[in-house]
């Protein structure tokens, strides 16, 4: 997983829970982190480190792991808006944007960062206000995906209803049915 994801995560933890919680979180799992918990935006780290950090944060704050990962997805989307404005040019509809993630955004990300480990999305725009988006990945980040979708809705000022159903025969796959309400 790219270092930028980790630095955005630690920034969010510091903003939302304070510097002490951040130190405690890293200190709590440091010995199990291959990186030792020192992340740089240009590095790459095993995605299991993210899983360990979030579990530790959940323990410390009493929050649910899924709730924290979703919160991070929403935060991350806001950061993508700032870091990569070019992907938002000429798009004013949340579902139109989500449809560009696979073929355009992640496609460009793969070119820029060959070490990136990205999911695959299969999209089916059933109607102007209805998108079915299948998330395929070997990594367990469907909840991050839900947070990113919610962040996208916020950015475009859309009210979304999101239904989820796990994909058969895939440990991490998820089918999101996203409807504008
Ligand atoms: C401007 C918008 C976006 C940019 C620039 C972007 C870029 C990235 C980058 C850099 C990563 C990290 C890859 C790695 O760590 O190796 C990533 C991962 C990911 N992205 Fe995006 N992304 C965007 C929008 C979205 C949206 C809207 C979704 C969901 C619908 C999404 C779903 C994911 C997921 C779930 C991962 C985690 C990796 C995995 O599950 O396999 N992304 N993306």
C-alpha cells in the first residue's frame, strides 16, 4: 500500500483524536510493524500494517473498526479532491465520477505509481440515478470503499442510498448498489 495512504491516515487520526492518541496507536503495535511505524508518503508498506493500526485505534477509542475505516475513506476522498483536482474537471454528478474510477483514475494512478495495489471495479449504470459497482480485491478494504463512496456523495452534494452484498467466492469482494435519493 502506498505511503500516502498511511500518512493521510495518521494525519486523520491526529486531527480527529489528537497527537497523544496517534502516538499511543503507533506505540501499541510498533513491535509488530515491519516499518516500525515511520511512514513517508513516497514509501510502500504492507497493507496488513493498516489493518493493525486500525484495530489498535479501535481498541483505544472504543469505536468499531468498520466505523473507523469508513471515516478514513471519507477523509481520504476529501484529500484526493485537494491532491488530484484534474480528475474532477468537467464532472458534476457523483455517479458519473464513480464510473471514472476504474477506467480513468486508477488507470492513471497505476501509470504514476507502478507499486500501487488497486482494486478492480466493474460498473453497471442501470439508470441515471442508479449505479451497481462491484469491488474486487485481494485486500479487505470494502469498508474503505464505502467511505470513499460516501465522501464522493458529500463532495458532489448528493444524497445516496448504498446497499451492499458480498460477492460469492471472493473473500473481500463486495457489490455496491448506489442510488441517488
Ligand atoms: C480522485 C480520486 C481517487 C484517487 C486519486 C485514487 C487513488 C488511489 C490510490 C493512490 C490508492 C492506493 C493504492 C495503494 O496503496 O497501493 C487507492 C486505493 C484504493 N482506492 Fe482509489 N482513488 C480515488 C477514488 C476512489 C474511489 C471513489 C473509490 C471507491 C469507489 C476508490 C477505491 C479504492 C480502494 C478500495 C482502494 C484500496 C485498495 C484495495 O482495496 O485493493 N478510489 N486509490
